[in-house]
């Protein structure tokens, strides 16, 4: 049995599809199953049981899973809104929830593979998995940072596999429900469909217009990393999950324009509310992941955006 929290969300639903492709069907899907928009993401997945979040946590606290043969816990469920400023909400959903699953992992000797975030690096320029490089600049990032510190302490003595995956800028199918938190590629594609124009921020932090750089990673590559750790249970730690090479917002915009075969870029003023709370540059140092033995290559923006938009728009169209 495999537990996937955040099962109906962006990465969680893609992860379940990846598990199904490997033949795993005994899956406990944990999420807000009353949300019809989210549930569509796993409508065609093979799943053993569905649990609401509160119901699942009650069972965890009652030790109901301790006697069950759990193969792994994939903890993808959390508040992923980087602009969330309700500290109590973030504490409850991103820290306490994660601590309960960490305790379950230790009690039942079950591997825990969880979603951390590159946001823990803040506006730093060095993205290696060391505390000296970490400087969260918003509450969301701080909640992820705090749990990573708990894990680091546990790893000193714990023999159960615990893996924290610091996702960089993930994009791909099944993120439509994320609204403002959906990827740059998704938003730019929708902008272009409206009026043949893409809007990017003017230069900031020393970068020219649209030249701010992020490490954009396709969701299928993220799933592959998760599944690799499932098959390599002797490896624990906190790892960056990015391509290892940053690309510009202009690169994403031009990939979207190339796919649509139309459009132009318009640069707009950088918002005052984002100044000091915005990462103008991210680039994963993936040497630790490579040293652990992960050898798969990652798609670049041009390859990933094409594959994404092909899927999003159902291309190639079926001939009548």
C-alpha cells in the first residue's frame, strides 16, 4: 500500500499516474475529494481508497496505519501559495501535517518522500542543500524550511528512508486549478490566446526586461525523481529537484509563441508588492542528486513547453 497526500493536486496526480504505469494500484489517495475540479485529475487513475485529509489525520493519530504494510508515503499535500500570510493556516497545513507523517514513517518504518521547496533559498544566489544557503523570505518558504530542519535532526539517528525534494519551478499538465500559483508557461499560453500578447515584468534586481532566470522543470521529470527514490530506499536526505540550468522568462515566452506560431511580448512594470519577496534567479545545484545515483536527463524549456502544450491542447488533433 502506498499513501499519496495531495493526491488530486498537480504533482500528486501526476505521481499517481506514474505509480500506475509501474503497476502500483494499491494507493491511498488523500485530499479534498469534495472538490470536483481537483478530483478530475485522478478520475482515470487506479486507486484502492480515497480519504479526506481530516479523516486521514485522525486515523494517523489513532495509529490505525501502524499494522498495515505500507511501502511508502509520498507527502505532496500542503498549502503551496507563496503569497499566503496566514501563519496559523501554514503552521497547521505545512508543518503539523508533515510532522504527523514523519512520526508515522518512523513508527512503521515506512519510507517518507515529501515535497520541500526551492523557496527556502530566498533571494540567495547559491542553491546547494546546506543551511548556510537558506534564507526564506515569506511564510510559505519558512514553513518548508522549518520542516526540513526537523528532518535533518531525524536523519542523524533515524534508519528509515526520509527524502525531502526541493522542487524548483515545476510546470506541466493538471495544474489548471492552481489559479495564480499555476506555472508561467500556463499563464503565458492563456494570455496569448486572449489577445496575441504575452506580458512579462520589466527588468529588476539587475536583470534586463524578461531576463529574470528560473530553473523550470517539467512535471514528468519531477515524477521520475520521486519514483527513483521509491526504488532506492537506502538513500535518504534533502535533494534539489531542478534541471540544473536556469532559463529566462523570455525563453518560456518564446517557447509559447513558437508553439502557437503567433504573438509578441509586452513588458510591464515590476509590482511594488513583490519587491524584496521575489526570486529573480534560481538554479538548482543537482550535484547531490547526481552523486546519489540519479542519471536521467531533464527536459529544457523548449522541449518541456512543447510537450506540455501538446498535452494541454490535445495535439496532434485526431483526424476525422
